[in-house]
C-alpha cells in the first residue's frame, strides 16, 4: 500500500447498493467519531457503481462506473467491494490486492467459495482482506472468534445466520401458516428476494458457516463440504409436534470439532425451548460459541440491512486505519485466524455424524404398526426417547412422531429406508435433527 500520508485513508467503494450506500452514509454521519477512533481521516474519494447516484456522492471527488479502474487506481488506499456475486466482484478484489491495496468486502459467497485463493494473494501482497460484514451483518462475530476468543479451543458453534429463514419459521410457528404463504409475505415485506433460493435452501447460511468454521478451527474454507438443507419441507404440523415435545424448529448452522473430524452442517433443527437460541425470532441472527475455557458465549443482533452491515464494513475500515497509523506490517491478522493452515482435520460427511432425530412417519393406523416400526429401529440399534401417536378418526393415515436417542446418521438412513418399505407407511418420512448442545450451553 502507498504510504502517502498517515493522516488520511482514501477509500474507493465499488457498488452503491444497500451496503455500499449505507457505508458511505455512516462514514459521513459519524465522521468525527470515526476519525477520532481511527487516528486518521477515512475519506471516500472514489465511487464506482453501475447506476449513477449523484445525490449520494456530493462529497466524493471521483464517481464513475468502472470498478476495475477504481481497484487499480493508485490514489485509492482501500477498496470496499459491495457489488456482490462472483464475477465482477472477484476481479475487483483480485485487481485491488494485486495493486497492493487493502480490501474490505461484505461478499460471503465469494469469501466462502473463492476465499482461499484471495487470502493467499493478500498474504503474498502483504495486504489485508477484511470481511467482518460478510457474516451476520452487524454482529461482530468474526472479531469475536478471531480476537475475543483467541485463547480458546473452539469446541462448537451454532447459529441462526439467515434472517429470512428465521422470519419464515417464526411466522409459521406464530400463525400455523404454510411455508409457501409465509415466503410470499416475506417477499412482500422485502425480507426475501424475488429468487429466495439462497436463503430458504440454506446456501447463504452455508456460506457464513463455512467462514466461521474456518476461523474457529483453523481449517481452509470448504464450502463444498458443508452439508446444506433448507426449510421448505418443514410443515406447521412438524412445528406443532416439536412444540408438544418441548422444542422450537430453527434453521441452524452448526460447526463442531469431534475426534473423527469437523462437522459443518446447515439444516432445520429442533432446539429445546429453554435455550436462548430457541427464542430468537424474526429477522434476527444469533450465534452461540462454545470455547474450552470461556464456556458458552452468545452473540445476537441484526444480521442484515444497510445500517447493520455498514456498521461492520466501517469497523473493518477503522481497524485498517488504526493499523496504518501504527505503522503495522500487513496483514496484521492471519486471514482466517491461523498462520500455517496446519489443521487438516477432515470434514465429516453428514452420514458420519451422530445426532438425535425427530421423525414424522405417516402410517395407516392398524394394530401392530408401532411394533413393526420399533423392530426396524431396533435392527439399527436406535432407541426411542419420546413418541406421539395420534388417534385416527377412521382407517386413514396418521402421523407417528418419534424422538430418537443419539445414533449415527448412516444407521438412521438405513432405518428410514426400511420403514418406507413397510406396507403401513403411506408416504415420505420427515426427519429433523435435534441439537442438544452437548457441553454447558446457554
Ligand atoms: N444487503 C444486506 O443486508 C447484506 C448483508 C450482508 C452482506 N451483504 C453482501 O453485500 C454485498 C452487496 O449487497 P447489497 O445488498 O448491497 O446489493 P445491492 O443492493 O444489489 O447493491 C449492489 C450494487 O452494486 C452495483 N453493481 C452491480 N454490478 C456492478 C458492476 N458491474 N459495476 C459496478 N457496479 C455494479 C449495483 O448497481 P445497480 O444499482 O445498477 O444494480 C448496486 O449499486 C453482497 O455480496 C451481499 O451478499 C449484503
């Protein structure tokens, strides 16, 4: 990075949408405080965005529509990438790093999927690629994992890390509504995109989990190994049965270090109502982290939106400014919280995890059906913790709901396949994993 003057850090923002415009606004509105805390002025000198926004850029010296030119411009010290997506954003970050500039990005998809390459480049060029805003918006979870909890071995973390999914499940719970109806409501309220796939199918959460797990356990980013299951199959009946059994249904991202490897999984999950995570509703995010010395710590707050995300982008800018003022050797922080990438623990396939399960089994209500189900479960050494069996009005299909004790998922899969072959089973079995948060937890 060019050391032109220690009293000013010149910022170029690429992409002036929700996050980019929020960042510009926060830097202007809290200028005095930010300057005082940074030890130098943080000035947006350049902006590059597709649709010109002159009303936002009155104090910006250079406004244009070419983010690559901005990324290479020698008069910019730090590039803020808030375009999103994979293509232009990747080129912008690569160009900026190659030109010796620090980069701040909110782009979780890019960090999770192409971060290993970009962090290697940042290391080579001795610059910082900062990404606090890429996970859980305004919640400073990256700094918590990388700095605040740095003395701990992280045992596991579990979080509600997609506001749209949490809003949908919360509304389904409160109003007994169907998934499709609440999704439409979420779209009308602006909480869900026109194409909601990334949110409801868990991809967005898997991006964030991949990033958190790599910092927590010192492993490379491995998005392709993160098990990802969405919430579109959860029904109001499942939520009601879970409630009867003392649980809420939440869409969790869970990462855990075990003796045989690392678990990274995103899926609907039964969480005991007594847990704080079970009570995080609406578009909020929350992450529970278990460290070996500190115990469990919980971080919650707004996971998206202009203000929350800009708060995290600007925090990264202030960090950078402080480091520049202090004459630091970059990068100050090892990109993903580890210096030597020595943790080569394998990521476990979902079949290899041990968990407890909720099963909703649609059956013809006939004498002996429960005995048959028990036999199949016994064959796989699966024991039952709780059961709900509803009376059928006539000879129609009714659900039998079972909570199992802990078992390897591969065995559960075998049992489900065998159950679905029974003539009394009338349809697909719904399976939801239960998270007991082993170890002390809030
Ligand atoms: N929104 C949130 O709450 C949130 C939270 C956390 C992280 N993020 C991440 O932040 C990033 C940005 O999200 P956002 O919600 O701010 O997106 P957005 O509102 O769609 O903003 C993207 C901006 O980039 C501009 N742009 C697109 N292609 C461009 C190009 N080729 N050259 C120049 N400018 C271009 C867009 O211009 P037009 O106006 O012409 O489309 C728009 O101004 C994404 O990676 C997202 O995952 C967002």
